[in-house]
């Protein structure tokens, strides 16, 4: 039986992410992992904080703490936020783990032995005052294009121009503030991706069912001449390079971070005798289907660079079967901005509303074929219609009717009606469509299919009108109510991958809770028996309305202070850096 390995892009460690990060990888991966669990498949859903690289060092320095302590604190902060959003990771690891250090060094040794590592000399900025080479982001100065004094050695924060450290006017060290800088030669190691190009092209051509967005990005990188990649940096924080003469250097974050998918699997298994050997998910894993969920900016590293590492190792590591890449989620007509505090960050979102509303909207409006724009007005209109007026209203009406007319007990009179054949036929079609859309990784299509099932349930209850039948045919009324209760169970089950908290609340209300609710079939129309007492949970979703929108528009019009992390370092605008 096929096992499913699911990973999402590793969120960078420096602070709380925004809604775009959730929409781009974390939430789609969770929705699919939950669906696969519903169908009875063995699933391993892995993620981790990406903790190495220049941004972590800078954020720790700004916070005035040791970088290891900073990363540990931020890891736990992020882990708690994702738990509150209902992300069902089997393990949420750390790229700074001992397992990732050992595996990264192992892959390097394999690549070097196979002739895919080459030493080259580069010119890099050296700070005399600090006695060290400076990565691009450690050099700041004045932008030669716009004159902003917020320019870094890789990019100007004001005009977004790409820069080299030598382009800056009045450059200085971020560490000491010293302008005593020199350009000196330094040695670095390169992964010879060009030497693996043939095998990489053959591998890429064997992949099936990749979204057009992902295929176009991967082929663009290949067709525009694949480049050898520098995989070492002059930093103190990271995985040490195990090679004489490279003491004090570490591996580039984009070399070690994807390896953490494998290392996090080892972290998950280590120390737990109940779990099988972790290698079965990664080595000679012919019974594993591996799916990665990414924002489009991360696609080249996972469709080109990481496969080069795995293929170049010469070992039978599992490579990705499908990459689900998505476009950007924008905010109120523009981009999310970390530096300006523009947009909705995950801690703020949870302070405003429970997770399910955000999960539903981000799935139903997933930026699959083009960018999607978030606005509070659009968000409130959509969730009020779908969650409050459709799913929530159906659950509320049925359970309230049972409480008021049947003393809270599912009625036992009445036999199934022949008209239920039409309901069964419609449900069969819709459940098949829902399964197909889940399997196709069609996020919007999945939400549309769930919404269609909610609507069928509402139509059934309105057309049967048991409040009228009670006066003329109480047996038919009882049958209709009992069927409606079972429709609540079906509606909750199809909703669970997207809105798990509300789904579990509805299933508990009708006395049918499960840790992983089984994907429904027509048998679920008869699952909840007569005589069962229901527990009315109250409204699942209160409506937001225009006043709520106006309040949020005023609140989010300006900059926001960061909660739970140091100002300026806490909120990262990209999944990985």
C-alpha cells in the first residue's frame, strides 16, 4: 500500500510568518495530509524551522542574545503558532539539529567523492575592525540608485534593486559599524550542478502531474544554463564544513535546509521504539509517494538544487514525486511587507478570529493559477456566506429543531424515503468529485466540492421541511430529521481537512467524534441511529459583517509592533532565505 510523505517549505526561524506563508505551503500541505489520513493511508507530514544563514545571526544580534538561544526561542514560538492553526505535523523539527548536521556532512562527503565539489576563489568584503569576511547582508550603506541609507549588500530596502556590497556608497559593517572594509580573496566550495545536468533533465522528464507553474520555473532554470552553486559561507552559525582549510566556514543555508526534510524524519523516529526505521521513508522507498508544497519562490531550489544533491550523492534517496507550487497572496492591492509591518501576521490573525475562518478562506482562494489579493472586505463576505450562512446555518437549524421538537434526541419513527435515492445519487457524484480534487491537489476545487455538499444538505432540509411535515406526517418528518443529522456528519467529515476545529465540534455534537474522521461514503447517511441524544454546541460561526471589516481596516492601516519577538527581526516575508 502506498505511503504518503508530505513536506512544506521550511519557514525561516526569524519570527512569526504572515498569511501568505500559511497559504503558500503550510496550509495546503496540511489539508492534503489530513485527507490522506481520512482515506486510511499511512502518512508522514514533516516540517521544521530553517535556522541557519545570515538573517538568523542578524536577528539574534539585534535581540542581544546568542544565536542558538534565539533560534530555540523562535522555534518554540512558531511551533505554538502552527499548533494553534491546526497544522497536523507528525514532526516539526529544526535544521540546527544534530541529525541535520550529520546528514549534511554525509551528503557533502558523497558529492565530493563523486567529483561534484570544486574549490574556487572569490572576492569578498573583509572587515578589518571585525577581523572577518562579511556576507552580503552584513554590509550596509547608501543605495547608488535611490540614495536610501537602508541599502544592504544584496538589495536596497527602499527601491528593491539587487546590489553587490561593492555597489554601496559609504559601506560599513553591520557588526561594528566600521567603514574600514577591504575586498579580499577567499576560498569557497561549489556544487557542480552543471555536471549533473544530464541526469537532472532525465529525472525531471520522468516527473508526472506537476502544475504548469512548477514545470515552467524548473525548465526556465535549466534552459537558461544551470549554474554551479556556491555551498559555503564565511559565518560562524551553521553546519561546519568538514574539510581541512575550511575551519570557520559553514554550509550555505540553501544546501543544508532541504536536507532537514530527511533529518526531521530521523528526529521524529529517534528515541521512540514504537516507530519503525526512518530510512524506509527515504532510501529505496518505492512504496512512498512524496509530495512537496511550496511558494513559487522556493520552486527552483526544490526542483533543481536539492535534486542535484540527492542525485549527485549516488545513493538511492527518495526524490519528490509532485511539487505543488503556488503564486503569491497579496494584501489589499499590494505586497505583504515585513519591514513596514504591512499585512496580517499569524499571531495577529489568531488574536482576531479562530483558525478555521483563515484556513477556509486561504484554501477557497488559494493562489494556484495567479496571485490572490486579500482584503478584509472580501474575507468577511466569503466566510460569512460559506461558514456562517451555509455550513454553520445548516448545523444550527437541524440541531435547534431536534432540541425544540424532539427534546434533543434523534427521532426513531419513520422509514427511509424513496426520495432519498436522489440525495444518494447527488452525494455519490459530489463525494467522488471531492476525492478527485483532493488527489489532484486542487485547493480551490476541493473547497468548491465541500461547499457543494454543504449546499445539498441545506437544500434537502429546506425541501423536506420537517416543521411542516410534523403536522401532517410525523413519520416522514422524523425520517427527514434523522437523515439531516447524518448529513451533519457527512458535511463535517468532508470539512475536516480544511476546518478541523468546527468539523470536530459538529461531529461531537451528533455523538460521532473520531480522532481522524473517515472520509464519508453513502453508509454515513445511516450512521447516526435513532435515540441518540445530541449536544447542541451553539452557533459554529458568528457573522462578521461590515462593522468588523471597518474596524480591521483602521487597525491594520499603519505599522504594527511585533509580538513575541524583537522588533525588526521577527516577521520574515519569505518562507526560506
